[in-house]
């Protein structure tokens, strides 16, 4: 989707040397520093830290304050070099980053230099200079200048999509990644969270991501340059991501990238006619968040805050959870009402029973049973011990609290419910 406008060999040599050292000998290794780096170190008030995509050219201070008040902790935006071919608006990024901090939000900044690694036009490249060097100079300079105010750095956006990287520059991209990592190491730049590359397709699973890009990622992660992998798991229904996350985790572990976490740096659903109305968008966005909780994903960036245009029939114009005119869509209302309840909650369990999804969260002395399906309706029983208090919370078409209804099945029974594609929860407490 559109975003708003040598070291690998050294690692394996070090690993071999360490394997030759007796287990009783304490050795300092760069990987030990990773314990305090990466998305696993991220602090959040929610089961999954939530970010939302903003347009750096149009976002207002009021928008940023509303985003924070709604329960979002992060915002994501792309940073482009000062080249008119890729940054015609000449965004004042340092000022934007300060505005984000003033709204008590954290920034996820995605660095990229154009679909040809550097710029779009031949004149963007100085005589005798290399694309790889120009990109590294920009990225390291930007990181160094804004290190204190950016929580998450992302290197590139969807290099497996020709909009952001022309296929003929795949080899240059790998070289640019290596040069950036070398420059960061030389300058001792080691941000707490650096993710890459914002893959448009699931890497290492299937064959949609070019092997050259996968190799570039493995090299960068193995050298401790990238702490985590970032992906964009767009798909017709959110629930299919759960199994793919497991496959990706297995592939990372197979490549000895055990500490490499998974970040969802872009994923959303558009409300555009006649394909999908706002109510269906709300269901999918809500379930997108829930499935990331189920999979223990630490950070999700939702695409996007506000619709880009006013046409009801344009997909790209309607990914927002707010309309272009500033009206809250159903997706905004359902998700943000759930966040109020889920604050400080943690996952207990998740089960998928042939399309009937059950997610259990714990908050204080209450268990929150969230129930939904992918499409069809299912009659289910939520087990609740006799004597427990139970409150049902619905989020569609608007939030309402009520009784869980009559118990069923005796002392060991619970409450009968009809699960649909619109999630609801039963809050159970003493």
C-alpha cells in the first residue's frame, strides 16, 4: 500500500569462535545487547501497542491530540530525502517529530530514498556518487539528528513492490542495506528498535518476496543492524494471518534469528463502494487488532488515520478510520471503545474452533471473553462458573453493556451466545 508522501560473514565467524569457547567462560557478544533492544523491549499499556498512519503534510495538532486520546500510542509516517522528485512537499520532519512528542505520542519513522534507491531522476545523483552511499548518508544523518525523539526506525517501505523499488534495483538495494548497516556500526548508531523492510508480502513464506531481499534482511538482522522484521499482511480476512505468523516465526528461527521480533508496520481495510461498507470495515479492523493480540504481536500500525479523499468508490482514498471531513467511522468507534476496556489487559488464551474465535484477556480480577467468527453465525457457550458476575459488551452498531442472559448447563455451564463477524465480549468477575 502507499505510504504518505561484508557483515553477515563477520557474524558467522564470531559465532564459530564463540562455539569453540568452553561453556563455563563468560563472553561478551553483540547479541547480548539485543536483550534490551528490539520490539520485545517495547512498553505499552495495551495487549498490542497500537499505531496509526498519518499524512505528514496534512496532519494537524488537533489530529495528533485526538489520536492519543483514542488510545493510540504511536504514529507512523515516511521520511524522504530533500529531493523534489520524491519529497515535493518539503516536509519539516524535525518539527513534525516534535509535534508528535508534544501530543504524548511516539514516532515510527520509515526511511526511504525513492524507487531507484536514491531519487527518481538522473539529476538526483551527483556525478561520481553512488545510490547506495547517498541513501546511507541520508538515513544515518536523519537517525543521528532525531535519535532522541523517535521510538522506532524502519528501513524502507515495501521494497518487494515496484512502486517503492524498481525490480532492476534489487541488487542495489541489498548493497544499500549493507552500506547503511556498515555506516551505522562505524558511527556507533544503535537505536533501540530498527525494523525492516516493511515487506508488502510475507517473506520467507511462499515465493512472493524476491530472495535477494530476503537475503538482505537476514544479513542485516544477523549483524545486529535490524532488530526486527516488519511486514504488511493485507488479506481478505484477518484470521488467516495467525497461521502465517507462525510460519514466519519458524523461518526466522531456522535462520538463527531467534531474537528477531515481528512488527506489523502497516495493515488496514478500506471502506469503498460497492466492495465494502463502513460497517464491514469496522468488523475487519477490529478483528485485525484481535488476531494480533492472539498471535502475541507487540506492535501494530493501522492504515490509516484519515481518508485521503472524498470519493466513496476509491479504495486508496478510504483506508481511514476517520472520514476526510473528520467524521468518526464505525471502525474508530468500535476499536477505541474496546481499547478503553482492554487497557492494562493481557492475553490468557486464544482458540480457533473451525472459524469460531475465542480470545480471553485478563484485567485486574476480570476475564474478558472476546468472541467472533469470520463470516457465518455460530451458537457457542462461554464457560462461566456459577456465582460469577457477567456483563456483555457489544461494540456494533455502537457500544452497549447489558446482561449475559440466562445461564445454561448447570453449575459447570455458562452463557449461550451467537457469535458473528462482529466481535463482542463477556466480562466475568467475582
